[in-house]
C-alpha cells in the first residue's frame, strides 16, 4: 500500500509507518505473509490438552529436567522458533528487497495485532528487544535535575534498581526506596505504604506488575491512581505480565509500560514492547538513533540499525497460538496448577506462602522448611545457591531459591507445559535434603577443612 507524505528509511512501498498505524481496521490491508505459517485452528474444536502432551508437542524442553522456572527466561513455542527461522531464510534470499521494501509493512502488521491484544492504540506501542531496553529508553529520556526523586520499592527488579541508581547518580537526583515487608497479609499493605511515603513532586514512580523476587500480582491500577492524584508519572515494569495477566493498557493508564514477549507469552527471545502515553512520546527516544529519527514515535523505534528482526515478525505465530487455544483457558490452567502446587508444598513442608494464595498468579513464593536452615547464623544468597545447585545437580530440578528477609523461599512457575508431578518431585527432593541436614553438613565440612 502506497501512502502519501514522508517516506521512512528504506520503505519504498510504505511511505510512513505512522500513517499505516493510524488507519482504522476497515482502512488497513495487511500484507500477505511470504510463506505458510501454522494457524492452530484445530484447537478451536479440539482443545489442547495441557501438561505433558503440550510440553511434548509445542516445546523443546529437555525431558530429563523438571523445569519449573519458566519465569526466568521463558520457554519458546516450537512453532515460534520455526517461523522465526523461516523469516531468516526468506530475508537472506533477497536482503535488500526485504529491508528496503517489505520490512516496515510486516512490522506494522505485528504492532497492530499486538496492540489489539494488550488493549491500546497501535500508535502508542513499539517493539524493543527486551523489557530492560524499554525501561532504559524511559529512564534515560527523563530530564532529571539535582534533587529530583525517583520512587521505588524494595521489590523492584535488581537490574532496574541499578539503572535507577545509575541515572540518578549522573543527574544528582535521589532514589527513594521503600521496604515491602514479608510475609504480606494483603495487597492493602502495598497501597497503604505508597500512600504514606509517596510525596507530591516525585519525578517518576517505578512499580513491578509482578515482581521477580516476590511474584505477587501488584495492585498497579490503584498505585497508578494514587500517583496520578499527586502529579507523579508512573512506569510499570510488566516483564512477567504478557501472557500471565490479561492486559488492558488503556484502562490501566500507566504513563509507561513494558513487558517481555519471551517469558509467559512464549515468543522467541529478543522481543518485548514499550507503551508510552501520547503526551510523553515527544521526549522518549530509543537508545540508538538511526534513520527513523524525526519520523514519529513508532518510526524512531522501528529501525535502530540492521539486526535480526525475526523474533518480532514471528509474533504473528505466537499470537495465533494464544488466540486459538484461548488466553483465558491458558491462564486458568496456569493459576490453578500454581495454587495446587503451592498447597502441595506447604502441606508437605509444613511451611507457608510469602503472601495470601489469592495474591499470586502463575508464580508462587513458598517458604522452604525452616528446619533446613534453622542453625544458619545468616540466611543469605550463598545458602540459597547451595540448595538451588543441589536441586539441579542431584535431582535435575530447575527452580530458583530466594533468600529474603531472613528466610529461604522457592519461587515456582506454572505454565501449560507443567503438571503437578513436577512439584511432587520438588517436594520430595527438598525433604531428602532436609533429612541430610544439607546446609549444616556443608557448614561443618567447611569448619573441619
């Protein structure tokens, strides 16, 4: 489709990305894909059986590993990987044709479909390589002055904390970090904490939708409303949200929102999105300035130099999978399995969750049996690492152990490739380590060395 107006870099058949994104559904004609892709239409009449059948059919996960750490780097759909490779092969048949004549129109189609899935205008969303890139774009675009405050919580992701401190140090601004105490009795604690400690005039507030180390579903809509009532813009780090939660960005009304497509959405690695409200788009810039600069918000992010864009374009297939299987069905299975797994573990270990069961979604934070570390003078990362490595090396269980506020927790993930047997294996493995008095045995071994 040829459009009038300014032409974006290389896009001889697409005069302007912004114009294509602004078209209504009735006006827009998507470009035909250059090869056949899976549609998953069979699942509309013959529902997919979750658990091991899904793992065998749609994932490449190693059979011998009990993989209950989907929250780390996700696990990509086989079909998503296959289609990404098809794009790479297609591009290499005639690279100039693709990058100069076709890429922009294909990208616009992906953006339009993703925007519909997450409830926003396609003019307000761009693709990035990962959530960290999107957050960097926002924070490094802020016009901070000495004394300005960026507000965070103790649950903020570690890499984001480092970035916030780095940006503030450069501009002589201040980081205000408030402690979220564990265990949590209700999300009201978080709302009250922010109400009590957030001051008018903060330059930005940063919250996780689902914190990595403390994976409860944060009451972000209420937090955004509190911040906006005090004139404070909000950045939501939704790295774990896409796929794990239903997202309606227009209703949520955050100033900035990022999420990964490779985690719970099971897309190929190297694809995420950044959503920016219209009034902020003139000052948010990509980290790399290239040919799209000056062409509008989406144009500036659409071409940041030559790279592998196959992960972006394979999002069609991932979206097709979710829409065919049913987002509500997928999330219902994940949530139900996570709750059954958490109940199983707390019953077997005589332990507790870090927050009420209903606070969690597809991940749970379960306290390990306190007896496992009762004689440890300091419960720290090294103790967590010892247990995590033992679970992996001896039992082939991939799961993270967290040392938080004097206790050890396991963060379990539940996706459609998991089944309850995965968590039974974890429960029994920890009981075996407990019987061996693992941490104290290691301490005595070091002392006697």
